[in-house]
């Protein structure tokens, strides 16, 4: 008798965790041969056995066959062997292993690994916890005394700032290698008591405004007065007002005209279009590799060149 495939059905191989994967198509074998009892055949005196015809028995693998204590059936045994061979042939052979990614997790977290099978390749993704922070190292020894500095050359007062009454005076000192620089902060004194009235002045002759100075908004107005024996002189300091609220929308003016030369001049100072620069699409490792950093540098150079006109 000759065995041949007559049907197929899904077969699952269980793996760890109770999940049955992957699902394979397992060919069920059938045993075909020249002998089976024809339902229309009858026994005769010359042939006590019914007439046999060529059969085809479906025989998937059954681990319970043959049963103990029974005679061996060649058809059944051949079907069992062919069914077992079909199961063995359906086992997937892994030819490669690939690490898809390695990520760092917090110290103390459990390490984990995800495993999957794609085709004939076994894929791994690892999560590995970082180590605990180490104890601080010992303080280093004191360094050697520095060389003698240059001789003192000159003192320069860079600025003097007036502070509020009662604030502490401040001073900042710097050295640029040749000069010592000072920045002072000196508080104003408190307002003193009124002085005694002065002697009557000469009779008023004429008032002259020598200057009017605009001060920053919020400052105090000032006036300086002097008398030269003939005229009274005034110098005013008047602070600007704060910026007012924005006014309403004005009436739209007539459309302006732009020449080609003016438009070209305005565009010449702008960057060129970068639509031709493709995205990098780089998945950076942790830590990055030298090749990944070089790819990033090349893409930045390409972008800079594209922006130039």
C-alpha cells in the first residue's frame, strides 16, 4: 500500500504561558492501498472473502494507537508513521536571532525581555535597570599655589548707582589683568530738616528757560533755578507719559505698488525653501553611536546649504 496526503487541518503547538502559538498547517496522512471491502461485493463459494477494492483511509496521528495487546495492522501503522512525520515536518526552524531594542529602566525595577517569532527569526526586546547611584568620592587634595599675579596698575570706577535710603552700600571688584574695576552702590541719605530762611533776594527781573529735558516715564519732574544777578534761569526735567492703549483700526489706505526690484531685494535677505531636504528618520541608540551622530551632522549641513540663496 502507498501513503498519500488527502487533507489538512490546523495544528497548535503549546508554548510557555499557556498560549498556543504559532499555528501551523499540519497535513493529515491517509493510507491508500489496493485492498478494502467493497460495499457491493459479496462472498462466494469460490471466494469466501468479499471482493477488495483500492481504499483511501484518512489517518491523522493518534498517540493511543496501536493499543497494547492488539495485532499490528500494517495500514494503521503506516498511517501513524506518516502522521507523525507530518507533525515533525511542520515544526518551524529558527535560523536567526535579532535584538530589536535595549532600554534602560529605573534602578530597582525588574529586568524584562519580550520574545517574538517572525518568520524564521527570533526577536528580543530587553529592559535593563540602571545601577544604584554610587557613594560620593573622596575630596581631592588641595592644588599647588598659583603664580604671583601682576603688579597693581590702576583702579577704574566703572559705575556708581544710587540706592534707596537705608539700603546697605555695595561694591563689586574685578580685575582684567591690568586694572582693578569697581562698581559702587551708595544709598541716598534721608530727607533732612528744613533749613533756616535765607536772606531776601534781589528784585525779580526776568525769567529765562535754559533747557527742557525729557525724562523716562514714571520719574520725578525736576527743575533747577539759578540767578545771575539780572535774570532767573530755569532748567526743567519732565518725564514722558506711559504708552497709551492702542487705538482703533484706521481707515484702510489705498493699495501700494511693489516693483520687481523691491520684491527681489526683500526676498534676497530671507532663507531659501527647504522642501527638498528629506527628513532624517533616524532611530537613535542609547547611547548614540558615532555613525548616528555623523548622520545627524550631515543632515544639518544639508539643511544649512538648502537655506542659503
